């Protein structure tokens, strides 16, 4: 009885998967993924920026207001290890600040920003 090439390819893939499971390479790949998932990242939400002269900085005291570059209600930037990953808006949840994501930067856009 003749078998189709598709059936032979499927059988070969099943044998390869079984061999990988026996020799532990699938487990190693899962362990590598677990290792990557446990790497800590610094996540920052940027409200705005400004530049101050040293003498302006020295004049700051309790109650001083620093004017930032962004307008109230403008989109905030969310950074992971100082790389833009998303944009969002400020929210208050149980008397704590949070950020509602409104846009997640696509992987292609993230790659373009690396150049």
C-alpha cells in the first residue's frame, strides 16, 4: 500500500518530536524560555520632561511646581528598560495611580527604533 508524502512527513515529524522529548531537548527549550521569562525589566511611565539650570534646581523646595513638556491629558509613554513599548492614559485605582494602555508598539516599530 502506497503512502502520500504528506503522511510520511507527518510521521517523520512525530518521530522527531518523540526523539526530542526522550533526549530532553524539548525540556531544555522550555527551561530556556522560563529563564527568559524570569529576567527583571525596569518599567517606567513617563509623564513628561523638562530642563532646568542648576540655579533653578537649587531654588526648588517643598511645594515648588515643575512645568513639564506634556499637556494635561496627553498620552503617557511606557518604557521597558528605556525602550518605548506602549502608550496610555493615567487612571486612579483604589487611590493609586495606574496606566490604561491605549496603544502597544508593534514589534516592527520597536525594531525600527533600535536603528
